[in-house]
């Protein structure tokens, strides 16, 4: 894979793209502004990943030495310039969207998120839990962005809340996985400050709340029966994740649980889509 594509972490960008597409499917409206929004989200997310790697290169040299910057495949200067270019293009695209839909809100959200991603990478991620909450907010805001483009904000707010809590849980677990490298860099993450057990309990809470609230959307007739059928598969993944992280907080379990949650989130997004048919 090309190093400049690899550093974007395309899979993470794909999650944002899925959020936008999902809102369009639910609202049965995938038009030009939404398609431009997909590209804007992918580029902005990529810019955030690059600037995060730029500021994290010392930690990554311990935790993930194979990444493009610590491995020497991309220089620090090129990485920073690349990130800023991606942010600028995403903002320009958001301006185009705002002109088409006659609303300044999509543009404001993209500008705000690009600023947040820059400062997150520079220093906000070092604040215990605050950094995790910012990542969770950015993930959830992709649904809000789609809702703003289509002028349909209410259902996107629920989807955003689900993504926020699940992502927050996953970010806490990822910090548990990276605790050794973070300690070397004197990072002040939640697991370092409050311990692995307390971190697992907090992650458990943010897994279980959306897990048990999600079926409500069927009972209040937002989605059809197909939603429940697919959602049950995701719920199994989430419950297994909760059980595993509560009983074992080592690096390998944390890594496995992080992947299980990501799979569960993707299945839940599929449930949202089929439930709107």
C-alpha cells in the first residue's frame, strides 16, 4: 500500500463514509451534496489521522514502529503539510455543500472538526478521558453532518449518540492496549491515571448503555423487524466484548475486544440500513 494512503488509515475514514451513506439510506436521499460530503469526511478524517501520527511519532516508535512516520517512510515535514492540505480541501468541499443546500451549518461543522482534530493531535489527547471523548465526538458528528446536509437532524442525533458511546468505549480500551508505550512518553491517559480495572468498568458502561437502548428504535417504530434480526448479532459481539474486558485487561485481550467492538458497530450500522427498507 502507498505510504501516503496508508497513513490516512482508510478503514477509519470508511467508518465516516458509512455514517454519511447510512443517513442517506435511512432518509432515502443520496444526492450530490451528500456525495460531496462523503469525500469531505474521508479527507478530513484522513487529515486528522495524519496530524495525529505527526504528533505521536515518538509513542508510535514504541507501540507501532511499522507506521509510515516512525519507520521513516514519510518525513515529519511532509506529514504535516499533507495533513493541512487534506483539511483545506475538506473545508473547500464543505463550502460547496453549504452553497448547494443553502445552509452554513455543514461548513461550520467541518471547520470546527478540522480545528478540533489539529489540537487533539497536538495536546488534547494527553488529557485523560477528554481526548477519548473528542475522538468519540468526531465519530458521532459524521452522522450529524449527514443530517445537516439533508436537513434531517433528529434520527442522525440518535445514530450519533450510539456511535459516540461505542467509540468512547473503544478508545478507552485502545488506551489500555497502549499503556506501556504511553507510560514511556509520560502520557496521562485514563488507564494510566486510574488503572486498568477502573478503565474496563468505564468501557463496560459505554458498551452496555447503547447495546440495551438500541432495540428501542424498533419498538417506537423507527425501524422494521429486520433491524432487530441483524441487531441481535451485534448485541452478541458487544456482550462478549463487555465480558472479556471486565475479566481480563491485558494488552492482547484489549486488542481483541477493540476489534470485536468495531465489528459490532459495523453490524449495527447494517441493521440501521436494513431496518429502514
